[in-house]
C-alpha cells in the first residue's frame, strides 16, 4: 500500500512547499492507494474502450441548465448540513479509480481525487498569492477552492465567477454562514465576457473550468489580454502535453475529444508568446487525474 506524501507533491510540481498549514494538511492526510492488478487494469482498459464507443455528454453552452441544477443541489445540501464537504462538487468521490504518474490506481478515501487536487492547487496558488491583493477564480462553481484558500490567506479580496446564478447563491450562503466577508460571487460567461469586471493587476486562476468550453476560448482570452491581470494560472486538460504513442495518453485524448473538452489552448498561448503579447512562465504536466483523464496540466502565463 502506498500513501501520498509531501515529497510526492513537491516532485510533481517541481518546487519545495513552504506554507506550514499546507505541509501539515498533506502530512496528516491518509491518501492511501495501490496500482491496479493486471486483471483489474485489463478490466479498466476494456471499460475505457467501451465508454469511448458510447455517446457521452458534450461540454459547451448547452450544459448551462445542468450546471445550474448541480450547484443548486450543493447549495441545498449545504443549507441542511452547514458542512464544507457539501460544497465539494459531486463529480469528486464518484469512484475509487484515479490516475497518478502514468499509472491507474485504486484509492481508499472517498474524496481522494478532491484532496489530491486541492494539494496541487493550493501549492501553486500559495506560491504566488502574497504578491497580490485581489484573487479571481473563473468558473468557480460553489467557490470551494476560494474558501479553502481564503482560510489560509484571509487578508485578500476574493471573487468567484461563474455563468449560473446558483454559483453566486452558494457562495453567498457559505460566506454568510461562516462569517466570511472577503469572498463574493459574480456572474461571468466565458462565451460572452463582462468587460465591466476589472481584473487588472490581480491573480486569476481556473481549475477544470476552461475544460467546459472546448475550442471557444478566444472571447475569454481576449478579455484577459485587454484587462491585463498580473498572473494567470490554469489547471486544465491540455491535449498538447500528452503522447499519442502512449496507450493511456491516447485514450485520454480520445476522451477529451469525445467530451469536447478544452482544445488548442496551449497552442494559442504559444502563438501569442511568439507575437510578444504574453509570456508563458510554466507549462507543466502534473501527472495526476481522475478515472478517465489526466485533467490538470499546469499553465502559468502573464500578459505583456
């Protein structure tokens, strides 16, 4: 049996974590796992291939009602429990199969994928956050990343942006219930950006939300280029870093395309860098993910 360690996280992100609270959270976690047996891995591959052969829900504008409903469900559950666990999206903890360092693993904690993802997100955001007073998360859903980050850095201003009203309702409910006064929600549509929202000089980030707009990222990208935040951080599915000659990567690419996940984003950023409009500071495969995808490649860049 293996267990996620501080050294595992540091190795994958490529720097030493210095935040004491995050170090303690990682060390105190009990994220046990083991690689799938040969038989289970064969069954996994068979399930994967069969899944790719069936109709799958496609990301995009047509899913707005589903996201409204999903965040509403989280809100109603939170109203009953007042527990942070009930603002974690329902797609976390759905199964006990994850991806780590090129392998498929069996996990033994219900929210293994959430906790592992949170360690990577926090490590990167914490590295840069002291340089900024204002933090914006685009496609924030329930705001569960924002509230967790705010708990460690309560002296900042946080805004969670999402295209459905149940997101803003949920953020307000959690903030009021916990006496949090520096986190607010606002409506923002990737497909039709609201230019009245000012992000100049701030840190902005996304976590598997650009994922949902396929190749239609240009309106958002132009908004960011116009508004000029100081730093942009993304944890997103990035096809360009995967290897089509590797079986798991090949299947992942197929899943990305079948679901209409983010396409061509890194390539577009590289074009903008060549044109002298941006600087890419980091483009790094983090080597972890959920059952069918490695969906959190790290990209850090800034407008010039």
